[in-house]
């Protein structure tokens, strides 16, 4: 889809389709599960960093 060849209606329709697609992805169980896993990984990294700060000799 070239920018020069699109009309306002086509661009608006495309934007609405993208928004609907994003909403479907966010509402799906897989997306929520992926976000939960990502948050758990971040939490584990922070916990490891704080343990390392408290006792650096455990991490050789």
C-alpha cells in the first residue's frame, strides 16, 4: 500500500483493521499468557540482581 496512492477512506479502513487486529490479539489468552511470562522473567531478573547486591560472593 503506497502512501501516494491511498485515499483517506482507504487509510482509515486500514487503521481500523489494524486496531481491531491488535484488540483481538490483546484479548486472546495467548497474549495474556505471554505478558504474564514476560513479567515473571523480569521479576526473576530483579530478584537475582537484588540477591547479588546483598551477597556478591555467592555468584562467584
